[in-house]
C-alpha cells in the first residue's frame, strides 16, 4: 500500500510502498476514506512528541471502510467506521469507571503504531469505533477522531458548559473552531481569540459572537466583552501566552480547560497561578473522549443542531501532507486539511 512515512524530523515525508497491515484478532483493517492533518501530527513531525520516532506512519484522525475483520471483531467487512485516536483496553480501572480516554493500556495508531496517512490502517480493539452515520460525510468525520471529540468532551465532560454562559476559545485552528461551534450549539455565547484576523473573520461569519485579535490586553478585552469574564475558557494551542490569557480572562469561579497539547519545549511553562488562586478557578486537563460518548456527539451533528463542515478548508492528496505539516510552523489560514486522495 501507499503510505507517507516519517524518515527525518522536520523534513518532507517519504511516500513509499509498504506492506499492507495485518488484521488484528480483536479489530479490523480499514480502507482509509479520509484522514485529517492535525497539529498533533506536527508535534511528531518536528520531533517534539516523545512517542513519535522515525519510521512512523502518522495520521490519527481517520474514518474508513472495513476490508478485513478479525475473529473477535464486532464489525464486519463493508461497515463504515470512525475511530477515536485513543483505543482503550476496556478492562482497566479507568475504562471500567467510564474514563476510557485515560486508559492505562492505550493503543495509539498514528503515534506509536502505523497510522492512517496510508491507504489502509489496522485498528485493534474495534469496540472503540463507531458507525459513520449516512448524514455525516467522511471528510467531516475525519475530524471527529481528535479535534471534535476532544472539544466535545472538554466542554461537556470536563467544564460542564451551560447555555447562556460565556465561552472563550484561545486559538481557532481545528480544535478551537470545533470548540467554538459546539459551544454555540450548546447555547453559550462565544468569544474567540487568534493572531490571524482572517481566522477571526471566518469565525464571526459562522455566528460566533465576538472575536479578539491576540495581544497584551487579550484577557482584559475578553473581560470587557463578557461583562466580567468568561465562565469557561478553552486553551487550544498549548503555549504560555494563550494559557495565561485563558486563566486571566475568567470571572471568579471560572473553569479553564487545557486542550492544547503542551509538549516538547512547552511541556513545562510559567503560568499565572495567582490568577487561579485569586479567582477560585477550576483548572481541567482533557485529552480525547471516552468512546461511549460518540452517540451524544453524532446525534448533535445528525440532528442538524451543529454543522461541522465549515472547519474543513481543503481536501488534499497524500503527497501534500508534508506541506500541510510545514504550514503549522507559522500562523495558519482558516480551516483544516483532510486527506481524501491516497493516490495523489
């Protein structure tokens, strides 16, 4: 099969013919229909993700059609499925408690085993997967495995965002725009922050209530817009400037959710802990979504309460992934890229 392989950090991926994956006994092999290009892939591509090593096939936001199923699999050939990027074991204490996104024995295609920047991907533990509803396009579904699911769980499973509250979103890349759109669907008022005016204009065109061009007074502007501060603030980049702006823009008893991945040189950072102390703030970390929560998210989309298609900016070929990863080295335009052509 054709695959994009990491051979050297921060260098173009190698487009190679590699062996087709073997089918796991408890899972399936998917013919990949669509796969998102995510900032988490970029962290691995530049060498800052501790689990991603040369030889890796990236790609963790995927959907596809089953072409082979193991004897213990729950799905069958021909099923169209969407996968979370964390494949939980289903048996550890974390999984039994319902928090399978914190599973103690995770399988991670795209990070430590071959991912979906390829024509086919092996997916063990297929009980984590969900059927792709007919009303959801594969291109949109490709973003569900990471950006949208993570945002959904951040807002509803962690911060418990309520209708009528103010939500601030710092960074309007794929995950930030997802959080903003989902927040509006939940009835919140939303203010977004970015360094790219075009991305702010795009968010406003989608019905987002307010936008702030990031700067030294970001938090003050949000407090003024929201009449005292946001109730919930989502940090979607994982860098000190936005983490601190997120904390400082909250009203007393506000909730900060760390969605952006602090890794590599940002794994440890200086933050304004006094803001958390003085404001009696709650600080939540979040990563992924328990797979049992797929029905609540998919029903929101299929019912028409939220349209996630505006987050898709372009469909690209497998050979274009390198350029999309390199684009994350600087400010990016609105929307995300989805690989839909695995021959191109």
